[in-house]
C-alpha cells in the first residue's frame, strides 16, 4: 500500500481553511493588489506542499496515474495559453496592473489545483474539504438570514433590499458558489440516506440559492439536481431498484425546489415573477434585455481589437459593468480571439475530464458507491459553475477558485478509482 507523505492533520487543516475562506469575498488591499482570504490560504497550501516535498525528497503529484496526469497537463496548457493571451492583451492596455492581476488569478488557480490535488490524496482529506465547503455554505446562509433582523449586518450581507450576498461582493457570486456546491451536498446526502443532517444541508443550500434572487442559478439548481438524481439512480443494481431510486431521488429534488420556492416567496417574490417571464416573455424581461445589450456591446468593442482584445480585466473601461456577464463575451472583449481560443481549450479539457468521471461512475460497478457518487457530483459542480458563468461573474476572481477546487477533486477521484 502506498503511503501519503503529506501529514494528515496538516493537510486536513489546510483544506478546511481553503473550504471556509472561499466564502469570504472581501479582501485586504496590499499595494495595488486586493488579496482575498482564499488566495492567502492557497499560498499557505503551496508552502505545505513544498515543505513536504523537500522533507521527503519527492516531487508533488509524482504518484498521479497516467489518465489524471494527462488531464492535468491539458488543463495546465490551457491555463498557460490564457496567461499568454493576457500578456499579449497588455500591449495596449489602459491599466497594466489589471493585466498583472488577471495573470495572477490564473497562476494562483493552477497552484490551487496542484495543492488541493496533492492534499486530497487521502479520501478522508477530500471529505474534510467537502465538509468545509458545506459548512461555509451553512454559515453564509445563516448570516444572510440573520441579517434581515440586524440593519448593520444587512448592509454587508443583503443587497438591493432583499437579495442575500453573505460575505461575498454580490448576490450572483453567492449564488454561483452555492449552486456549485449543491451537487456535493446532494452526493453527501446520498452516501448516508438515512441521516437527516446531510439532507438538511442540501435544503439549506437550495434555500440559500433562492435567497440570492439569482434567476439563472435558481433555474440551474432546479435542472441539475434532478439530472444528477437520474444518474445516481443508475448506480443501483436491478431495474426495479433503479426505478425506485429514481422516484425517491426525484422527490428529494422536488423537496429542495419546494423549499426554494417558499424561500423566494418569503424573501423576494419578484424573483418568481421574473423567472416566469423568462419562459413566457424572455424578450421583454429586463434581465434578458440588459444581458443581451451588454453582450452586444462587448462584441462590438471586441471587434475593434479582435486579435488581442482591449486588455485583460478591462471590461469595466468599456462596458457599463465590471464584466460582460458572459465568459465568452468577456474573453473576446478583453483577450480577443487568442483568449477565446485559450478559453475553448480549457473548457474542452474540463468537458473531457467530466466525461471521463461520469463514464467511470456509470461503467465501474465494482467501485464503492460513495466513490461513484463523487464521480457524478464533481462534474455536475463544474458544469454548474461554467453554466452560471454564461450570465454571471464571467470567471471572476472571487468565484473562480471553486472551479479549481472541483477540478482538483475530480482529478483526485479519477486517480483513486483507477487504483481500485
């Protein structure tokens, strides 16, 4: 049996810090840079990994098997291409420091993938990170709920009068993180279906998404959880068992949806009206009109500098908002065609990684059920984040770490299952 050289307690403590710090979007100004808590914990994680590598005289991830190594190499190349595109965009950039900050975002992202991948080699460490992510979600939803009774706290945790944002910078950011961890919460509940706690956590996450008032993320969770339930039901051995599991899990998904509807009706009923109009009259919905106009303007501005863009992280200089509310429009505007190609490379690598994980889950019945559930949950978490980025945050620095965390968890789970 191969032993993990990373000290168990140090690894778990570091992963818990990463999982909790993700939910704090307010950073500390250090010169021209705004360092967020999750970035500081990433640096600490890297130091832990480097220290262990020096002590054991072994390279990090030397134990990684061929398949996850290939995926990690593809993701690394894609991130390198994005960094190169950002550097090229800086030639005519208005604010060179914004370009530097953008590049740092992806360099830290790669460091986060490597560090988490090294630290979650033990299954117990992966579960500790999951628990920290869900505890952060719990605490964030609780802060937002309590804030309605305390005006001082509401100034931080509530925006636009009724939309929860917890300790993030915008309700949509909070919603993206919640929708990204919702599949993980569902998987944990499925691992221990007779325990009440994990199901309550899933309901809390669903209620939190509703409290944000984010139409896109509410619809995403409502669509992805039943789809995940359908796949999870296929892990059962017999046809009757699969049918029963499908019915039970569908009911569980509907329960989450019912709680979310009740929360929306209680906290911000106008969101339900807007969601209804998204299906009946999308062209007349203000959110759709605003997004469409922003995307069109981003493309028009991008066409003025089609190859290398207007400058990484420069959307705020050319749009009414700080980003384009669509990651493709954002990359085309700021990084040009070169950035768009690099983004496509990254998304292709992530799609292939997710497909591999799902295929392994559905075609390896000898694997433990909890391992197969993880192979389903992590790709759904990645899908939730990427889908939400087509309307919210555009791969913003505050929310992007959750994508790297879920990517690392997927790579680690594929590696673990390849050894079984």
